C-alpha cells in the first residue's frame, strides 16, 4: 500500500499571494508605463511633422512651385495645428486653397489633449526650397503647456527643418 500522495498545482494561499504580488507590481509600474507611452507618442508625432515638412520642401524644389503647409479652415490657412494640416501647391492666392492648387498630403489630427503651436499661420516653401518669411518654431506639448516631454522643430530661412536642442520647451497658454 502506497501512502505517499502527490499534489499538483497551487493551493489557495499560494494563489492569493501570487495575485497580491502581481497587483502590487502592476500598481508600481503603471505610472512609468504611462510616461513611456507619452514619450513614444510625442516622438512619433514630431517626426511625422518633420517628415511632412521635408516632403513639402522637396515638392517645392522638384516641381518648381510654391508649396504651403498649414491647417486648413474653410480653404484658408488657420491656427489650429492640433487638428492636422495640409500640404498643397499654392499657385494662386497665398495661404488659400484655390481651384488650381493641388493637395499633396494631409496629416490627420493629433491627440485631442496635445498642444501644437507654430508662430505663423503657414509655412511656405518657395520653388528654390527657401522658407523666407515663414521660418519659425513649431512646439509640440503633450497634455500640458509645460510637459517635460515637449519637443520643438525649428524651420530656418533656408527651409531646413531640425529638432530643437533646448531642454525646457513649453507652449504658450
């Protein structure tokens, strides 16, 4: 007669201990996960904006025409960069989508809580690639005006788009 009994699996106390430890670790790790997710969103969106502006400059040079980047509101350039923006050939009235203009690319709206500001209504690239008169700084602030994850793009007179090296970037309320 064999009196040795083998138990397989967990008993109730072991299961509850494992669940408690897992819950505590999740509660501790969640704020870090949110910060990582926020940083990834900012990085992805600011790079999308940078690539779009480089695309616009390349189109202006390639086709020898003025190309405008701006958020369109009823066919005219507005200030709501958070709602997305359009890139179009701007052969007629400046900063306005006319019948002869062609939309080259449209960028979808960004996260509803993010703040995107540019110190001009539009960015225009001339046929030679210059951004004369529309150079400036575009700031991207996730969720708050002074977020530590804020990024900025600087567009110079020559049309070059680069990332800002400033550490404390903030949007203006």
